[in-house]
C-alpha cells in the first residue's frame, strides 16, 4: 500500500540574495506570537503582524495604531511612562536591559495584561538578536490566558 504524500507544500528554498531584514520580517510575520525587534538602545526597529494587530485592537482608539508601539519609539521609555508602574513592567524593562547588555543570555516573565473588558496573561521572552551588527533583542509576548485560567480553577 502506498502512503500518500502530504498536501502541505514545502517552503520555497531560501534565497541567499534576499535581504536579511526581509527574511527576518517574513519569519516574524509567520509567528502567532506578538513580536518586536529592539535595537541596542531599546528602540523598536521591526514589528510583526500580530504586534500591529494587537496594538490596533487594544488601543484607546480602536483601529488606530497605538502611538507608543510603532517603529522608532523607544520601547523601554514608553513602558516606563505610565502613571502607575507595575512591578512586572519594571522587571520586564530590567530583563530587556540585562539581555541587551549581555548580563543575561535570555529573559522570561509571566505577567497580567488586563483590559477593561477582559483579563489576559502573557509570557514575555527576550532573546538576543544582532541588529545592524550591534546587539539587539527579539521580544515575544505569548498569550497564556487559557493555560492561566486552567491552572487557577
């Protein structure tokens, strides 16, 4: 008996002439997690589709991107601008700084991120990523709300 091949297409062969930033953008856009790339100073240099969707969905003005979440904004400064600093925000900023400086290989943080209508929980993961031949980081936010709700029952 012959086993049929999967109908899932193989990804196209890598184009070695493609711009590395375009390859990175394509990979980030394929992630289901919310993702952002920061340069050595913490400035947003790239976001993925999930990031932009989340920023528009949970902005004070739905459908419009949040002013503090777009390319060119210092992510670390924007995080610290809120009136009420959450302990998780301070830990997140320090974790990103620690990975950028090389004091930590990676950083992970579970945190709440509630809206007026819903309670959400995320896991933030920070990993080093060279950007224009200087240190940078990839920050991903994974929605862990379903798992959190299951463990709280």
